[in-house]
């Protein structure tokens, strides 16, 4: 049985658009668009609102290979991607015209750009979904995901996720990211109402929607929960919310303790998880009963999956039926689908004496400072734990300094340097600290490390060049 078949079996499923208040049942969405059934690529520039969701479901049930993309991509990136993949249809309400495409009204509320001369390229039957791992850079590299990858991952998630037929679920994580997509699919299979929204925790409308619709669950990456903590969310009950899900990085111990106390006080569940696009979503879950004592762990592999750690490198390796079929960089790469159940995650991990897995950081987030090997993710967690669970972001500056970004305008540099000196033995002269009122985020709510790296290092280069000219 395919993913669409599983969703179609949910007779109670309906969708609400948070902005327009339009409500549609699944049956009203099913085959609602006037489109041909072709084995071709379609681009959907997703904004998480109902028309985008309706468009996705209509194309997914047919032969198309669907590429879910960020609606906020730069127009140049969009053009480059379209040149590489030759989509037959494009959904993009932000544009009035696309070269070589005609705007076609396919329903009362939805228009699509249709290629004037559609050329059909060979596409492997198992290449069903294309997802980017970059999100905002416009890279032509997509992960090739099959329908069965998605089915297997959805079923494994539903083994532990307490979804009920009465749940009201917000899409507060964009579905063009695999975490948001897995939230979408699992809840479409079993929940009652999907609230289509692009609102985030920094907008007052997010909070009014939470109260109005009575969200049953909230999901987010670590920064999302750091914001909730800063806003005082965990100091009082939100009765409608039964459980929380998390992935996309490590929670620091201080924040994990706060959330653990909150869930115990108000009888909630918190599901810490671990996943990657290449595994179609989620690979591991920490059972809520273990969160109090193991809150910084990813727990265990999901059903039908397993982990091992490379003894020579420390890299975590995952095995499971949800591992995708490789990468594509253009339309010609869609002819092939590489069947495998093995994924090198690129993450450093440890397994403790009780069998719980712990992510120690990305292999690429390792720097050397005066001969000392530093894992930047571990330094962040150390600072968060020592200084009250605040947000800290660590980067390499000029390949010779540890850059530490924080968001507390009253936090003294000396407080930070003292922690680093005591815990890691690094001198204050090897550190640079920065206060950011707002942290740049990717569109899925993660800290945007490339932008932060670029901004800080380019400014440092400008400063050093000016200093050299002055003398």
C-alpha cells in the first residue's frame, strides 16, 4: 500500500488554512485539480498554506516526481533549478510569469505554470519525492526518495507517536523539510485536522492560532524550544497540547531539565528524535519515559532500523528500509534509484552502557585551535549547560579563534571566557564573543551557520585589511 492510499483511508481528515480560514475535507482535495497524469517532474514552492498542500496531494497521487522547495528561494536559484530539472508544472504563487510556461487555472483557487512544450525524460519509477538538504542556497542536489521509503518511515513513527483521530496538528515546520514532511504524512494518516500555516513562534498569530484551534502537539528544532523557554512557555500549562516532538540537533542539558520538569508537572510527553533527509525523516527516538534521565540522548533506532558506530572514525551508521536512493543534480540523474539500506550519517556518536545513542556533533563541525581539537557542537552544549540554558552558537573565526555568539545583552564576556577557561583550558585571547539581537535562521527554524560564518568572517577580514592599511 502506498503513502497516498494510507492517507486516503483516513475518512475524518480535513484541512484548515490558518490565514484564510478555508476548510476542506480530504475528499474535496482528492483529484480536485485539472492536470494530466505524466511521469514528469513538478516543482512545488511550498509556503505550508492550503493551496500548496492541495497541489502536493494532487500531484503525488499521480505518476509525477514531486520536488518540494522553499517558496522563499531567490528567483535566480529558482531559474537555475528549473533549467536543470525541466519541470512540466510549477506551483509558485509568488511569480506572475515564468519564461516558457503558461499560467493555467486548474481549479477555482489554484493556478499552475505549465511548460509550453513538455518533453518527457526517463525517470525511475521509485523516484517519487525530491528534497533538498540545503533549503536556502538553491543547490541542485536533491535526495531521491521513494514512496516505500516514506511509507516505511511513516509506519515506524506511528509505532510510538501517540496520534489520535481527534488531534489538531499545525504544520509549523515546513513540509519541504523532511521533518515537517513526516509530521504532515503521519498525521494525515491518523489525525483529524491539519492546520496549514507558515506562522512561527515569533509571531503573535501563532499564539492566537494555538489558542483558537487547540493544537494537540507542537514540533520544532532545538532553537524553537530555546525560544519557548525564553518566552516562559514552560512555566504554565497549555491544556490542549498533549505531546511535543523534537529533532534537528542536540538539546542542552539545562533546557532538557526544564522541559522534563514541565512534562512531569503537566502530564505531557516529549519525543526527542533524530533524523536526516537521506533516511526519509526519522531514524531514532528517545521514549518519553526516559527523557528525564536521558534527555540529551537520541535514544534508539526506530522500528525496522538499527545503528552501528564505525570503530575507526566514530561515525554513526544507520540501516533501515527508509534509506533513500541517492542524490540527483539534474533531470538525467532521475533515471536511476540506488537501492540500499545503509546510510553514513556524518555524525559523531557514542553508545552508553545502557544502549542509548548520543550524538557528539557533526564531523565537519570539528576545528583545531592551537593544536587543540574542538567539537563546536559540544562547546555550545557546555556553555548552555553552564549558563542557564541560554542560546549559544559557536563557529571558527579566521581559523584561529573560537567565535561565541549569544543573545543576552547583559551577559559579560568575562563570564563566558571564565567558563571556557575552567572547563576547556582555553585562554581568553583565543575567544571572540558576539551579541546578536536576532539569530539568522534557516527556513526550517535551525540556526543558519553558513550565514553567521560568512557575516562574521567577512567583517573580520574587512577589519584586518583596514588595520593593515592604517599601519
